[in-house]
C-alpha cells in the first residue's frame, strides 16, 4: 500500500479499503509516506471492532470513515458515532 501511495503523490486524498487484522497498521504505513488526507472503508466490521479502531485511525489522520459497520440496528450506529472522533 505504501508503494501505491508513493507512485501517486498527485492524489489529493487516499481511500483505503481494508478489513483484516492489521488494517490499522496498513493505514499507518500509508500515513508514513503522505500528508494527504485518508479515508477508511472497512470491508466487514462489527460494532465492537469499529469502535475499537476508529480512535486509533483518527490519531493517524483518517478524516472520514465510510460505512464502518454492516448493521441495520440504530444502537450499533449510535455507538460507532459516539466512539469516533471522525465523521
């Protein structure tokens, strides 16, 4: 991922699609080679996983999390929103 970002320094924002155990570390690797904003799109996370990762991702400079969980339950979405410093 780091090499992909290095090859595209003209991009104004990077959308990082992840969904694996070390996805926060992957975002950190991307952030190590760019100051441009990043967004995070997990491929499959539950409420607990998303709530745990969102504060760490915000500290890495992730400015947006797109569809952080796959749930139709309002209380799940409320919990994720409350746990996230990012929109």
